[in-house]
C-alpha cells in the first residue's frame, strides 16, 4: 500500500507575500547587535536561574524580553491591531506544550527587534481565555502566529526558533537584506548566523540585484547579506570569486560553501537555496521537521540511530550523501526521541533497536527499507536503487500466525497465499484498533462465520490494516468488508458496513462460487435464522 507524503507528517502550508524592499547598513547598528547578542546567544536549554560574573541571569533577561511583548485581551485587541501599522501576534493556550516552548523564543525575538528600532508591535493572546479576541483575529489553533499589516492579518510562514522569527519579521517588514560595510560587521554577523546567503555586487541596483532582493524577501528562513567590498565578502566566503555578481550560501560543516551558478533570477535563486540549505546529513528536530518533509528534494533517506551509534556512521553517510547531492536528502533521526522517531517507524511497523535505514519517494508516496547491514557498498546500492526506481517498495507485516481459528488472521506476508491465490471464496474484514465502528462489525462477522461454519469453498478472514499492508489492499475507511469470489480475486466486491447480518448472509449465498467459477450449490447451507 503506497503511502501519501501527508502520512509521513503534517506539512505546513506555505504562502508568500512581499512588502516594500530596502536594505539597512549593519555598520550603523553594530552597537545594537552587541546589545542584543547576549540575549540571542543564550542557549534555549540553559538553566534559567544561572548567574555569571554579575551579569543578568537568563531568567532576568527573559523577563525583560517578555515585558516588551504586549498582552492582548478582549478589551484592547482591536485598539492594538487597528492602532499600529505592523503587529505580530502569538495566539497560545496555557496548557499547550508547543505554546510554552515558543513563547520565550518569541519574547527574545521581540527584544532583538526592539533593540534594532523595529516598528513592529509584538503581542500575545491567551486565546483560550479571551475567546472573543481570538475569534476576531481568527485564531483557531495553538500556537498560531499572524502578522497584521494595517489591520489585515497574514499567515506566518517562517521557522520557530528565536532567530528565525527575528529574520522573518525583518524580511516581511521592509528589511530582506542586511548590507555589510566593514570587516567588523561581517565578523559579528558570522558569529550569530549558522547559515546565510551572500550577494556580492558592484552596485546595489540593476536587474540582477533586484532579483537577488526579491528572492531575499520571498525566502522565509535564511538571512541574506550583501556587500560590494571583496575584503568584507571574504570574511563570509573565503573562496569567493572576485568577479561580480556572485551569490553563495554559507552553512555548517562539512559542506560549508556552495556557489550559485545559474542565471540570476528569483526562482533560480530560491530553488538553489531550497536544495542547498540542508546539511549533508540533516538532523531532524521539532523545529525543522515541517521544512524537511516539504523539501523540494522528494527522495529522502532516513537514518535511525542513537547518538553514539550515529557518530560511528557519520563519515559513511557524508561520503554517500556527497555523491547524491541535490538528488537525495539524507536525514538523521535520533531514535531515543520518541516524538520524532516513532511516527516514522510506525509507518514501517518497526522499532529502532539497532541502526536502521529507510527511504521515502514522496513523488509517488512509496517507502523502502534497507534490510542489509549498513556498509559503504550496501548504502551506495540502496541509494542508487532509490534514485533509479529499482527498489521494491516496503509493505509492513506482522509475523505469520499459525493459529487455526474460525476467522483466519491475515498479515501482509500471507495476503497473496491466503486471499489472492486461495481457491476458496473469501470474506475479508479490514479493521484497525482505533476504529470506532470496527468492534461492532467484528461481532457481526463472527456471527456470520459461525453461521457458515463447515461450508465448503468459503472462509472468513480479517486483517489489521494498522500493522499490515499490501499493494492490492487500498483502503481509506474502516471497517471495510470485501468479498473475493473464487476464481475471480482481481475485483473484490466491497460491501457496506451498515449491512445487517441477514443481508450479508444473503449476499454470500447469492455470490459464492465454486472453484470452477460457477455459482455454488446452496443445498447444504444452514437454514437457521441469524
């Protein structure tokens, strides 16, 4: 059963919108950057009560940040939204864990924007408590971030770290590119950003430059910088071409620098960034999961392992990933983090008791499992097969059961032999443990099976679709009732789960065929009432 990419994870719906485009000189705000550096450099997992060398603790800095964020309620919401040109609103619920994680990042981004003189009002709303205000702002889930421009709300499409919020707001409110005019400014910028896009131009005008700025405004996550000074440019990109114009992306090791080689046009630049922004082996996190799943690179290889095991295979994955750069995306999933690993492993019916390699082709919704040991040759062969469509899709299955029951248990591995290749008429019940109606339907089928017990040329079977898959079993709603006539298994007849036991019994009697494909004799059927 092929899976759609929507089943891998819930994807964010991205919508892009542009505002006025301009640049700001970082040389003019170096002092502001120093002022906010301490706040933005605080590790989000740092002990919030620590104090060092007489400086404010992380908790104190966060408290200051939170005071910058305006608290909305039913009484002031309309005044704040209508009275300010730009308002970024975080709608949250006190009990929501994601809201709790996001709020301190939101507050720190607010402080950074405030320090740089941004006119954006940062506000938060307890949407569960102030339902009238939440309805006015059309906040329906938690957490929700919306940007209001002159009272009109637009969706937030950025990332969820403090820096990503900061970058997105600056981009969408008129500052998509930061201009670097000195070596000092470039060095300070490089300290703060793990990934950036650099543009090297003779002058800040012309068709190619305008395309660069348009791309900067459209791209939601990465900060763009520009300079016309080669010495400044080399601070960020040491091997930069001296010829202008030049565009490149700078990111973490081991593939730190990538140059853009196509025609300078917004779409080309955005595609280059989308493909190149990820590391050779990207670590999946709560913050980047949506971006990973929605990547334009639709062939994705997932490596599940505990952190210590991952270190042993790191160079192997880097070597193979280089060969498939821009064609296959390689993703590491920490198998000890259940919230990240379990949803993906469930699609395979597996547990990561040892390092595992799986893959998805999100173009066609198929999944694959590397069953051989993780070695350079085996991984190379697996990735080559994925790229060229030579791998056999993986379908999960429970272990084969030897129980001889009135209703035969079918698993993925026995579907062919027990259903499609069987000479008998087969009545199949497809269920899942979480299905509300399945239990009642199962009791109905058990009654039917008892009624027809001993009937030649007929068997009843059931399969748990949450643990078993087969390419010929495409079911979206549960429970599902399928009748496979003897001698004609390619086109099963789907029955309504609302049918009564008597209606189902009558259907079976009318449609049961003998092994030669003819309607079976009814003389030996039971006459008792159901």
